[in-house]
C-alpha cells in the first residue's frame, strides 16, 4: 500500500543488454528504500522464466511478454506499489504501453554504446549471439529503439550509476511522486 511519503509510480529503465540497467535499478532501489519507499522490481530475465518458460525472442513473443510486464506493473501501481521495470524493451511501443497505463511514469534511458555493452557482456549474450544465425539480441540482430523523449538520460561512460540513481530520486521528488 502507498505510504504517506509517496504515491505509486512506474519507472522503466531501458537500454541495450549489458548497458547497466540492473546496476542502476539496484542503486535506485537502495536509495528509495533509505527514504522509506519500497518498490517492486519487475526484472525481465526473472519474469521470462514465469511468463515465457521457453522464450523464442521473436517479435510475437516479445509483444506478449512486454504486454504482460506492463499489465503486471499497472496492477501493482493501482494497488499503491511503486514499480521499477528493469527491462530492455527494444521497441518504444512496449514502453509506451506502460506509460499510457500508469499515470505517474518515468522512462530512464541508460545510453551505452554497443561496443561497451559487448565488452561488458556479463551474461555472454553478445558472445553467444555473434556465432548464431537465430539470435535476436537488441542492438545486434534486432533493432533497439531508444526513447524519443526520455525523462532522464544516463550516460553509462561519463556518469556513475550511484549518481544517476540520485538524479532519478531527485526527479521523483521534483514530480511529486515521493517526498
């Protein structure tokens, strides 16, 4: 339930795989918790295991998956639970769906060059995809559509993610979503 120090909101943290979305999400969650705001994190890798146990990563499956994530986030925010979406969501339409459904919504773009993401590659996504004819990794074989007007841009090469998390908190305060 919403406490007296915040309203429910949704924050979609988007960017290429290995751009720093999960690290930013963790830092943001910690900063919010320190302010007495508990958030639910909808992390795409974890949710895929439930929503699509045998993912194909094709356009149809991605459409269904991201609709499910947006709907889950909407239900949570309607119950007063703030949500952070930690998900690439390579199409703008996936993120726009959540924006239309959640009244207090922010889209945060972790801007990171593909070469940097590929060098990081903690899950081996890019390494595996480079040798595959069936892979559909956003930014490599499948298009990634960056936000046209994100609420905040994080430059992964010039800004620490702790500082970026603090900027997100400041934006939440500015918008009146938290105190």
